[in-house]
């Protein structure tokens, strides 16, 4: 086992790497939209009802957390969590650039309404999700031969639930802000 100082520096490196993955994937999404403009697509400013929008967002968040839990418990699939999060942030960057280029004046307020909750809650929750998945995969890998030790997985499950709560709060805030803007 590493001394506490060694573990802290390793954790800081992992947070840095997770943040770097998200920044690069978001930037790649923006760059892709700028490099390959999608002029034939139209943005609909008519949203489904508040309850339907909220249910869709929350369903997406729950599926993300469940997939991360499964991929972390099967430690050899843990890299899929990173790929899943990179895909979500890539699409976020692509969408932001597309909205700004398509709607011009109104696009800025729409992007702020959509990206503010994502920037405050979802992106940090995604970083936390990568870290929790990594820690869970490390725990499972270390203890998979010892079923008694695997009972100590509860703190990891609570961390997943915390990530889910942050994602749900972001979804609720985003839904309300988009309803106001549109």
C-alpha cells in the first residue's frame, strides 16, 4: 500500500487526467462542428413538455451511472467508462458550437441555459464518475478472490449515487432553464 502522500499525488494526477480528457473531448466536439458545418440540419425550439424533458434527462443519467457501475465492477471494461464520458462531452461541445452558429443572437442564451448547469454539475460529476469507476475497478481487482472483502464495496456504491444525484440536479436545472429561455 502506498503512503498517504503517494496516494494523494496519484489521485491528483488522475483528476488532472480525467479533466484533461473532458476538456479535449469538449474541444474536439467544438472543432468538429466548426470544421464540418451542418447547415442542412434545423434546430427545433419546441421542447416536449417539462415532465417529458425531465424524464428523458434523468433516464439518460441513470443509464450512464448504471453502465459505469457495471463497467467498473468488471474491471477489464473500466476504460469504457472513460470512452462513454468522452462521447458525452464531445457531443456537448459539438452541440454548443452548432447552436451558436445556427441561432446567432438567441443561441448564446440557449447555450448558457444548457451549458451552465452542465458546467457546474455534469462535468464535475463526470470527472467524479471516472474517478469513482477507477477506484471501484481497483477495489474489485484487488479483492475479487475474497468474497468477504467485496462486501466493503458499499462506499463505492454511495459515491455512484452521489454522482447520480449531481447529474439529476443538473438535469432538473437544465430543463427549467431551457423552458425559460425557449
